[in-house]
């Protein structure tokens, strides 16, 4: 990682974030005062055992779930202070999402699915940028196909292009290779890696897969709703070792 990435202001940061589900004896403390920053133009993975709070943290960072304590800031916007309407606009204009289940509309073509965020925002596509993104994900000859006519890997690449097309400040990826075979997963992860390196994209990814995490610049580890450690320049082996220690 270059010093410019390390020294740049973070794209996203959380301060003292707590999240509790339920109340009384049934209360589940999903996050316990988490403070963490995510560097701009970097690829960060969030990992931890089942129930560690990694998905909850991503949902709070992305404004999909409200925090009970603390604050979350994206760029210059403290999203925990925004109204529902302001938060909806911020998610639409400044955040990209990639989900495990692709979340493509079955009646739309690949191209229409990619352009959907711009249509919803009432913005015209930057055709030069869109052409670059479509070339990067290797879908130029699949744009007229509907999701049912595409493989799982191709559908996820459509989702990646959709997340990138409006040039968001950050992309949140929730288990993006969870429904893919290893070859398709490698293609998608390779694209995400290159979007950081070549396009300057910021990506925060939740994953349980040490191989997927090895594509990131940095891995943040959670256990019982708290960050326990982090690792730079991860490999599948070093990530696996760290996870074994967490689960011991």
C-alpha cells in the first residue's frame, strides 16, 4: 500500500458505534463501541466468526441500520445525523452496494440493470466512464441479456458494474462471492481488486472466506462485537491462522 493511501483522510469511519437487538435478558449486543476507519482508494475486508457483528457493522457503516450509540461518517457527511430522506439520497448518490444474491431485476437487461442507479437519481450516464466499466468487467457482449441468461459470475459482474457506474465514494460488498464457484469468485474478486488499483475505488467487504480476504489491502477482525486485530497484505494462510485464533 502506498503512503498516499495511508495518509489520505478516511473514506468512512465509525466512532464508538454500539448496536443492540432486543432488550432485557434477550438483548444481543451486536456491536460494542466499535471505532474504525477505512482508507480511501483501498480494499478492506471485515472478518470474524459467525455472530461476531461483521454484517451489522457493514449495515451501520452503509446507513442500512441505525446505530444505538456513536457516529458514522462517509466523506464529509455524518450519516448518523441525517434524516431518512437525506440518508436515502446519500446512499443513492455516494454509495455502491454488491450483495451475495446479486439483487438484479429479472425483467431488465444487463445494461438496464447497470444503469438503474443513475435512472433512479435522474442522472445521465457518463458514456466514456460506463464504457470503461463495462470493458473492465468483460460484459460488452452480454449487455442485452437478462439475468436468467447469464451465469452466476456474469450476474455478479453486472452487479459490480452497477455499483461502479455512478462513481460512488465507497462500495460495500456483503459476501460478494458467497453464491459463486471458485473460478467465478476469483474473476469478481480480481475485478474488485483492479477497481481499487486502477480506478481508485474504495471497497469495504464482509467475507468469511480467507481466499477472498487475501485480495484486500487490509483485514479487520471482529469477535463478540468488538475489533480484536487487523492485518495488512493478507494471504489466505495468515487470515486462516488469525481466524483460528479468534475461534479458539
